[in-house]
C-alpha cells in the first residue's frame, strides 16, 4: 500500500473527516534532507473533521501523530498539516 493511502486510511478511521487530502510533495524536495528516490518522504495533509472542534492546534497535531503511529511517522521525513474543525 502506498504511504499516502496508508495515511489517509488511518486518518479516516480515527477522525471520520468531512474532507481529507493527502498530497505526496516529495518531488518538490528533491535533493533536500530526507528525500528518497520514488517519493513517500514529504506529505501535506488537509483534513476537516468535527473531532477537532474542541482541540487547539497543538492537540490536533498530536492527535494526528498518535493516529498515524510511531512506525508510520518514522518512515516519513516531513508532514505538513492543515487541520480544520
């Protein structure tokens, strides 16, 4: 399974979002730290879910990292989050 699909699947299961986009931006970082041939290193996630309504920005980011798990987080280099309630 592609890393982007794995990210989306875990976030859908954890937050039942109204909207989610997982964008592999790895090619934009070619030659930078953490980049690997074939992508799967740099991602942007845009997510909107009512589950985030009572959370501040830090709590939202922590919740997303917890939902993805340390194994998945450890495989990627960068994760940009755009989170809305």
